[in-house]
C-alpha cells in the first residue's frame, strides 16, 4: 500500500499497489490504515506531508474468519 501522511499524521490518498490474492484483503488493509497515526520525527520536524509505502501481511485468527493486519515492513 502506498499513501501520503498529512500534517496531522493521518494516511491520505491510499492506493493498493499490489495484493495477493487480488482484492481478498484490500478492504481490510484500507480499514486498518484508517486507524494509523504518525508523529513527525527529528528528520521531519515541521510535519511536511510524506509519501510512504508499507506491506501488510494478514493471518486469520480466532476462528472468526476476520483478517487481522500485521505490519511487515515500512519503506
């Protein structure tokens, strides 16, 4: 997934770059990102919007059939 972090630390303009299996976990990934918040660090003290990409790996847990996102890596 690729997205821009706005000045408030919220992901915006989210795009699914690649998914496998296609479209199976896309909605769950988008929902997960809605709850993410970022804080400006020393390399970006003025909170300038930034482009980020992340890979999410999903696993089914609890027998409910609901996917749970697990952050894999940031890039």
